[in-house]
C-alpha cells in the first residue's frame, strides 16, 4: 500500500513538471551583399564577313561560252571582259540586218521618185488622183520599212555586243557559274561580283538577345576570331523582320566602318552591342530558387535574424551568372550557400557578409 502511494506521488510530480524550452536550430549560411555595378552587355555573337553589294552577272543573250577570262578571287575593274560567247550566229544576224537596211533604203528611193513624178503629173492634170495616192502610200510604207530595218540592225548590233560579259563595277569575283564550252541561257549566272570597299558583318541573333537592340543604327563592335585585338566599329544597317523558319534566329547586317584589307569575305568574326555600362546585379546561378513557379532568392532579414524567400525577375542568363532585373535593392543580403534546406522564417547566422552582387562579364 505504501509503495502505491510513493508511485502516485512520483506520477503527480512528473505531471506537474513543465518541459524545458528547446532552442530552435540556427543555421550558418554564407551571404553576399547586393551592390549593383556597371557592367557592359557581355552577350556576343559569331558571324561572317559578307559583301554589302554583290551582283550575279549574266549574258543578256544565249549562246555557247567559248572563253572565261577570270577565276574566283580575281580582282577586276569596271569594263573588264569576264567571259565571251560564240559570235558566229550574231555576226550572221548582223549581216542579214545590214542587208535588210540596204534593201529598205533602195525601196525608199524608188518610192520617193515615183511619188515625186506622179505628184507633178497630178498637178498638171495628166494622171488620176488614185495613182498619186497609191504612190504616196508606197512611200510611207517604204519609210516605215526602213525605220524597222534600222531598229532591227541596232538590236542585232546590241546582241553582238552582249556576247561579251563585262564587269559592272570594280570588285572581286566570288563565284563562277559556267565553264568554257557550256551552253548558257540568257540570265544564267556566269560570275558573281562583289565590291571590295563595302563589307558587312552578318549575324544570326536569337530573339532574347534582340529584344533590347531592335532598332537599326545601333553601334556594334566587331573583331576577327583569328585576331581578337583587331576591333572594328560598325552600325546595324538591317534587321530581318522575320525569324528563320529553321533556326528561329534573326539576321542582323552590320555595316563596318573602314574595314582593313586583311578582313576578307567569309572570315568568322565576333561581335557585341556597344553601349554605356548599366548598373546590374549579377548573382551565381546556384543562388536562384523557385517560389510559386517563379525565380526567387533567399535573403537575410536583419530585423528578425531569419531567412526569407524573395521573388526576383531575371533579365538574362549568362554562362555562370544570372542578371537580376528587379526584386533586389542595394544593401540586401542574399544567402548564397546552405539554401537547399532553408525554410521561411528560419533563424540563420551569417558566416560572412562580403560586398558583392555583381559578376564581371
């Protein structure tokens, strides 16, 4: 009986005791203090040097190509002969046209003589009016026939001249479309001629990189991939209004200012937009978290000494950083390490608080 009493006293004593307060676990985290810094747009693109003016030259008449005087890479002057057609057929046409003109001239002389003679007879009343009208009609027909013959002769002479393909301007041959002995049609490309003085840098730009630089006239810095130290200024001349159906990129043509002779057509080049540095917040990619399907970062709340998840807007992603467009202010403390097991309102202890928040690009 006494043992039961002692047990009851112990139970009551234990029931009356209050459990001690268990201290909340404090996590140690690494942080970085947001400090926006001026950083140039680090986005770059790789393109190709192409001629601004390039023409496909062709014969204006058909025929057999008997001579090709230039090869790809040849430098030519305006008026230089690039290729020639067989002229035999066109010389025959020229002789025929000249004969037609001589015949028309003889017919016109005869018609003029007849009209003049009958005109005098009609004036003296020695011939009927109908005879003179017929002579006058034959005269007008002879004049028209001579005019047609002269026009045909001029056309035939032009066709004979067209058997020589000449350079329209000073430039370099970038392609050939026919060989000697080949029959070519009128309009078929025989040589492609490009101006040496006007060069474009052509890039295929993704939509995300084009959003901030859509306007023509934007300044661009270009350099050959084989010589990055050689920088050339350029201006955006043309932006394709439609994306490529396969690559979903936009073609951007940049006119180069005073390109050096060493910059040849077809060379691979790099380029980036030229502009004033902008104040940005660049954070390492592992810092990004997710909240309600949107990007967010863990920040330290100095008043409560705890962590909180703050939504942010990402302007762009670079190689190993994310450029934050909005959501963070200067002085915010972003937690960079130990974020995988954090929870809202958890007490944290700062292992460091070095200034940062910007990554050089």
